[in-house]
């Protein structure tokens, strides 16, 4: 009986350990922000974009988007141009997000978001070396301005200048409409982010919201 009582006592000690009054309490981890809170904070939104847009599209995967080998030979696309091109895809994706933010948030929110997302973008494009934040920020703002103005020619010129400015076939590439892929790429990510925004902030898809809005407008017009 003595042994059983001792084992029972050991079990009780294991289950309910005594904490010395002088022992500091273990700090509690703050709860993760909700998705709605993420979309209300420039820094949290930048982190979200880094995770779900940049990290979800690694640079190495974008090599599949480059012109094929025969096209590269015909147009004399250099290694440097190829590397600039593959990195520009990431910049174009963020331009799509940033253009939406600029159109749907106050200006100070957009500025703060840009300031937070550019470091993520630079690390994604060039690694941890740094030093190119100002260049990337200027290029991002140029794409965003062109997109919000719906100026596809301006967007194309910015893309051609950044990627193929030193090409022997610059005018051939320009006349071939290569630069217009930038606007298509930006709008593709713009639409994806728009869908996430409405789903998270309004609890429904953008398409559903448009249908409801159209129905309400129709009812108002009928009553008028």
C-alpha cells in the first residue's frame, strides 16, 4: 500500500505541478490578426501580399514565361535582358495589387503599403543584397500610375525601357507589341487581388457584389 500511495502521489505531482511564486509566467503569444484586420493595415497587407503573391510565385517558376529558345535567338535576346525580364514579372504582379490599393484606399494607406511592400519585392527580385529599393519603388509607381490612368501605351513604354532598352531589336520588339504584355500581366493580378479583397472585406465575390448592385439599381430605376 505504501508503494501504491507513493505512485499515486507521483502522478498527482506530474499532473498539477507547483509553480514557485517567484517564477515568471510564460508570455502569451498574441492572437493572429483576422483577415479583415490584415486588409485594414498597410504593413499586415504587405506581409499578406508577400506570402500569397510573391512567395507563391518563385522567380525560378517564371522562367517558363520567357520567350522560347528560337525566339530568343531570332531577336538576339541577351542573358541580361532575359534576367531582367524574368524578374519584372514579380514587379508587374505587385503593380496590379498596388494599383487596386491606390484606387480603393486613402492615399496615406497606399503610400504606407508601398513603403512596406517594396522591401519584400526587392528581396524577392534580387535576394538579400538590397540597395535597389528606390529604383524598384520608382518603377512600381510608374506602372501604377499608368494602370490607374488606363494608359496601356505608357505601361508598355515603361516595360520596354526597363527590360529591352539595350536591345539591338528594340523597335522590332516594340512594333511587335511585346511591351503590352505588361498591362495584361498587371490586370491579371489586379483582378485576382480584387477577388480576394471583396471576399474578405465584404464576405462575397466581386461578381456577386456587382450582380447585387445591378439588381438594386434596376429596382431604383423601376420605382423612378
